[in-house]
């Protein structure tokens, strides 16, 4: 039948004898082809070993810490990090159930404190963006998706640095125009859906809209939590249809679920003990390196 061999860094790929010869002929090493989407080809028949979990545990722990104590702005860093050692499909497929699990705890804490109108605008607008992301995933090869994840990671850092340096002024307004808000919500919701589908990085475009809506801090956070709980729920169907979820990713999610909750608990307790600016500076430096490596791998 088949056996396990080492291929492409830290990945452990299950192959068959004919696949070895086919890979040699095409100059593709030991990589086989999938049957669902080009971006999922490297995901086909891939199993996780201890080396993958050695990187997944800190990535998931960081996600929980970020969402639990420092908002969700840096939580998406886990997907680019995992894409260094997994296929793009595996990376985003592994993280989605864990993100939804963490969101369940957050949505309970902020229940009923959100702006329903603004959340519905973003959620409704996100649906075409999610559809566009699914269409892109179907036609893009793995390297193209690595490139997109890397660009989103670096773009996220550029966005945050521009905000911090006042090059991009996004301040809450006290009397937002309802008519303009409707159009803006749908537009930024679409961008949110697309970037969220690609790498779970919908935070910045959603923030662009919400910061202009005159919301107080609690309402802003609650609306963000509700929006991404719904957006992540909407991504479940396309992810399943495209074969992004596999038995391996779901088993890994079960193993990593306690790590996600531990990170959430740790984030709550570190909220008042760790310097927030230092936390985000380290995160941005990490994302620059990770995003740059993904872009380099995609282009070489």
C-alpha cells in the first residue's frame, strides 16, 4: 500500500510507489496532486507528526492569548506561521475550528453589547467576499496562496504602523452618516470576508469601518466579536466544499482545543500584567519575518 516518508521540510507525506515516479518525472519531488482545488494539492494525503505540533501548540496558544487579553488584532498570526510548515489549505483549515471555539467564549462575555446594525452590515457584506475567496482558492495554486497570505501579513503590519504614526487617521466620529455607513459597511464587509477567507485576517478592514461609527470601546469590541463569529461560521460551508478540512486537521483541532482555551485564560490574566505595546511590536516583527518568508518561498 503506502508508507510515510519525509518531504518538503517538516511535512510528513503519505505516498504510493507510482506517485514517487510521477513526482520525479515532473520535477516535483514527492508532492502528489489533489482532486478538489489547486491550492489544496499539497494538502492531499498529508499527515501531522510531532514536528508540526511543536509549532502548532505555540501558534494556537498565542492566538488564545491575543484574543483573550489583547483583542483579536494579532490573532491571525498563527495562520501565516503554520503556512511555513503546512500547505496553505492545512494552515487555514486547522485554525478555523479553533478560532470559532475561542470566539464562543468571547461572544458569551459580550452578549448583547454590540451594535446590531453595524454587525449586520459587515456580515452581509462579507458573504460576497467569502465567495470571492472560495473562487480564488479553487483556481490558485499553493504558491499563489502562500504569496497572498504573506502579502496580507505584511499589509496588516503596514496598516497598524500607519495608524500608530498617524499617517492613517482612523478616529471614531460622534455623529456618523447613516446612509454612508450602509455603503461603507457592505464594502468593508466584502474586504473583511475576502481577507478572512485567505488567512483569517479580516480584522483591519472591519476596524476601518467600525472606527468611523462612533462606537464606545465595549461596543466596538462586542461588535467585532459578533462579526467574526458569524464570518467564521459562514466560512464553514466553503471550507468543507473545497476539501480544506481533513481528518488530520480535525483530529489536530481536538488535540489543540485545550491549548486554545489555555491561551484564552492566559490572555485574560496577562491583560493587565504585560505591556500591550511590547506585545504588538513583537507580533508585528514576527509577522514581517513570517510574511517575508512566505513571499520568498512562493516566488522561488
